[in-house]
C-alpha cells in the first residue's frame, strides 16, 4: 500500500509539474527517491540557482531551452541549436531576473553555445574536469519540459530528471566529430541545453541535440569541452566566489509572467506585455520594472520608462541591460550627462558590452564630441566587427573630423557587406566632392539614385553636381 501511494504521489507530481526545486542545493539522493530511469527525482545535489531558462526569438518564432550559469560574470552554457539563428536571446534566472544576452561563441562539433549576460555575481555550477565516465553511473538533468505549455500566471519550476550513462561515443555534426556522453534521459522530459550532473552535483556536461531529438535518449557534451570553449574566448576557468541568491515566494509564478510578457513585447503587443510585466512585480520586481521600462521606451514614453528603469537599477545594481537602456532613454530625452553615466555603469558591469559602448559613442556623436565618439565606436567594433550601424557612426565621425580617407575606407567596407545601401552611396559621394574627385562622386550619386529612385535628396545632389560640371541637360533630367 505504501509503495502504491508513493508511486501515485510521484506520478501526480510529474503530470502537474508541481515539484518545488529548492533554490539552495538539494540534499544527496536517497534510496528509492528515483522511481526509475529517466524519471523525476527530488533528491540530488544539483545547484538549481545556476539553472536558467533560455528564450530565443527568430523570425517571429520562439524557441526554449535550458542553460547553466558557468561563470559569475554572466556566462551561460546552452545548446547551440536553440540560439544559432536567433535575432534576440533572453535568459531568465530562477531568482526572477531577466537579461538580454548574446552569443559569445558557438562550437558546431560539440553543439555548445556560450552566452553572455551583462551582469555579475550570480551563483554558478561547479564544473567537473573528469574525462572518463563510468557506464551505468547515475546522472541528473534539470530542464523545463513544461515551458511550451506555460500560460501566464502558472508557475515555472525547473524539473529534475534522473538517468544513467549508457556509453561515451563520437558524434558527428557539421562535418566534425566530438566525444559525447550518451544517457537514457529522455530529452522530451528535460530540455536542450540542460546541465548534466553527477551525484555530487558537479556539472559533467551540457545536453545538446545538434538539431535532432531522439526519443528515450540524450547526448551531452562533456564539461571538459565547455572549459576548452571558455578558455578559447578568454574566460577564466576558475570563477570568483558566487553571491547567494534570495528566494522569493512568488518567483516561479513571476517567471511565467515575465516569459509571456517578453513574447508579447517581441510580437509588439504592448498592452499585453505591460499587463504581464505588472503582474510579475510582486515576485520578480527588478525584471518586471525592466520589462515595463522596455515597453514604455518602445512607446516613446520617456518619463515612464525612466521611472521603471531607475527602479530596476536600484533593485538589481548589476543589471547591465537596465543601465544600458536607461542610458539610451536619457539620451533620447536629450539628457546626455545622465545617459553617459548609466551607460558607463553598464560598462563597469561588463567591459565588453558592445551595446553600451555603441550607445556611449552615439551620445558623444550627438554632442559633436567626435574624438570621444571615435574611441568608443572603435572599441565596440572590436567586439562586433560586422555591425553596420557602428561602422556608419565611425565613418561619420571621420567625415566630421575631415579624415576623408579613413571615412572612405569605412564606407567601402559597409558597401562590401550590402551594396544596396543608398544612404552610404550618398555619404561616399559627398566625401568624393570634398576630395575634389568629381567622377567618383557622380558614380556614387548615380548608385544612390539607382537603389533609392524616389529619394529626392540623391537626385537633387546629383543634379547640382551636374550643374557645377556644366552638364546642363543631365542636371535638368535630375532636377
């Protein structure tokens, strides 16, 4: 009778996804808690504070997976398949924080992606350095299998699944091969990107799919490969001591509101996003205020956006996204000193925050402090060399400083990426006029007209140049 009661209790928990995973490390597993391979358990030393939910937006579609905080400077390991095509990536911590993140590095062979959140001081998983794995050894994974059915107001809690190691084998992906740990953990009951832990709670791998999901089985790339990836991008393998997080009573419910609110925001359903972020205020106040700040910023309501973002930065002082967005809103409102103050605060949290570097450059550019702007554009481009907006700002600074050769070089680099940008052709033509290279100027004005035939400015400038050159019929055709 007791055994039947126990099995029924476990199954009810599975069906209703009501297991409460402690925010502190859970006690060591005890005999009989497992209930079978690949089933949910409640007794492994898995550091749930280091577990995150990853939300990836790509072409108005949303993908979800799990991830693990592997360094307290904001680095998260997850499955590359989730984020490789994403235009935006959001990470939610189990303490109720929401961060915009970006992909630092992705390794096709192992299937691991390394994300960066602009924050520091978060709890981290302890990475194992073992290279051999015993067959039939007990392992655990933590994921969010219920997230796809999550509705606003329902709690989001990580689910702990147990299983065993079946073997280690070489797995091919993208023409490359890498070692993987094969387990009998059903990926459908966990999540891509989930951490794989041993009985001591050490992270021994990251569950990856390489774009393929197999029933009743999962593969994990060993933590040793993750450590190599971190070393490759210059991340210290031994992180500083983590700060403990505080458990909030309503955090799990608040996460549901935050996740659905962010979906509504990306779908431009502002009223719905505002409603959901407001409901999250009691359980995850810092991220809820940040979400409301994003809503009001996109609606052009600077005063309300500033109020919420300031509150977010007070509640979570290391929230780089909130400081960066607050800086941009202050800049749009014309308050450049406060804009630069908060943008530099974001940089103090994460010196490689390209968004903050670019925004500081834009603030200096708007104040005509071109030499200062130049320095920050150059720093941002070292991190994001393919960002056309940053390169355009850099080129325009060179123009303002009359460094025409440098400006020409940057504009030509932009046109190598996208030759149809009429505005860049127009800028290049104006440079050539200033350098007295009239034939080159005519060529660029013609290209500007070709790619934007309805743009009156391109036609006007070309007509005026024809007039200066004495080509009156051509000037009349343009004007």
